[in-house]
């Protein structure tokens, strides 16, 4: 069990302020919530503060509390509860090494030794500011154990030698390809497929609706790329990390060149949603979209009187607003756009099934 406390006083900056760009972004977030509910933006704002500074200082917590008209203690509770918030300075490349049982038995102990030798003690940033590390609990990639998360990317199937090489590359300003490091495709068996090896079942020939589809199957070459930070897909925000990375390579802070030092490869953009064809299921009612709710509630288990949870009239597949969930203010919420690309496969995934509001703290 880790006790999460704020960094010691000597590490705390005296003040915190969002950059003008981040301030504008934060103010825009507040408009997403009804009057009096601005506290719901606490996690996005803390996350933005962390993206700007690399970690959450006490001054940042106070600034967010003021912006959201919240007691400081409530923001502190959120920041100390969620381990995604760094409560102390971290390196430009922050290594979170999984030490839970599957990774442990597959060699995480050896990786810890690499961290101690190459980076130094846990939670300590190297003198050049490039690296720091922390042992964490399971990161959900056990089938690719042992693994480590470095910034937003997973490096899997690690060996001590490969891990040390990766750390060296990062320190030198180069970003090695994330994902499995032993040559296998994603989580597929090492050495290739052992079942479903008849390729004719994948070429579309057996399906009349995909006949002639010559698209290539997903490969690691296209699938694994360093991930663009989540909110930077929303609004780029030069951070101290980006500036430092650019400066380290002699590039002007905030320039595209400096940004590319941290993000060498942009993530693939989601494909645009196509208009519904005759006879096709409209996008707003495709499985997993907001529009599905009314249709889902049509079955034998639909509640009497309609979809109580979403406030939509029951037993009608065509509710006003196309079956979209209704917000408390009577406003229909837009269904989510096609979601971000996945760093686990590069595929464009469909809209999240957890629909209704855009972001929930
Ligand atoms: S145990 Fe390491 S990712 Fe699950």
C-alpha cells in the first residue's frame, strides 16, 4: 500500500498558474456543466495542470480549487486518491514498472534492478531530468509480462537488456516503438498463430458483403506508435516537458520541432463516420452508441413505463432526438464521436458504450 502525500515543502513551487492557452481550455471545460456543478471539472483541470507541469503541486491544487469554487481539501482528496496524478516531480520519461505477480514471475525483479542501476532510487529524477521510475500495481497487460508504462505507452515482453536499451534511447531523445519487444504481434502467440490458420477465412471470399475487400490485415508496423497524450488530441498545450525536450535538442520551446521531440509519430486519426445507407443501421443507433438505448429497452426485460434511467419514453425506437439520452436540463446530449485511437492496436474503436455525458469525474 502506498501512502500518497504531497511532495515535501522544499519541492513545492510558490505559485501555480495555467498558461493562457490552458486557462482558456479550462474555462471552456466549465461550460460543459450546469451552473453550480463546475466541481465536476476537477479531474480534467488537475490533469491539465499535470500535463503543463509534469506533476501536481500544492499550488496547483489551490489554483484548481479557486477556479472551481471548491474547498481545497476536496481537490486534495481527488489528487491524492487517483494514482494517475503525480504528487511529486517526475522525469520527462516517467517509468511505471509493474511489479504485480504475473510480471514478477516473468522477470520484473530484474527490470527493477535495471531501474535502480540506470535511473537511481525509486521516485528520484535523474540529474538531467530525463528519467524517473516507480513500481506500480498491475497495468492490465499481464499477458505481455513483464511490462512497464513509460509516459502514455506500454513497453511489453521486456528483458533486462531490451529495457535498458529503451531507457537509453529515451534519454537520448529517441522514442523506441512501444508494444511487445519480442517480435510477437500484440498479444498473439509468440512464433505465430496456432489456430484459425486458414487464411481463406479472412480474405472476405466467404462473405458476400466483403467480397473483393483487399484491405491488409492489421500488423504491428501500423499498429504500434508512440501515443499522443490524450488531451493533446483536443488542444495542443506546450508543457514544460515539451519545452525541456526541445531545449535538450537545441530546438525552440513550443515549436513543432520541439513537440516532435516528444511525439515523433502522430497517432492515426479516426475515420469519419459515414452517413447511413438505405437499410443500414443509422450511426446513432449502431451497437454501442448513444442511440442504442431506446432500442435496447425494447426487449422482454424492458422496464414498464420506459427507460427510466435515461428518461426516454419506453417501447419506442424513435424517440425525439433520435433516441439520444436526455440530460437533466432537458437538453439532448450529442452522441460521442468515434473514439480515440487505441495504443493497444492502433485500431479506431467505436463510440464508448458509457454514454450520456461527455466526461465524468
Ligand atoms: S501483472 Fe503486470 S500488467 Fe498485470
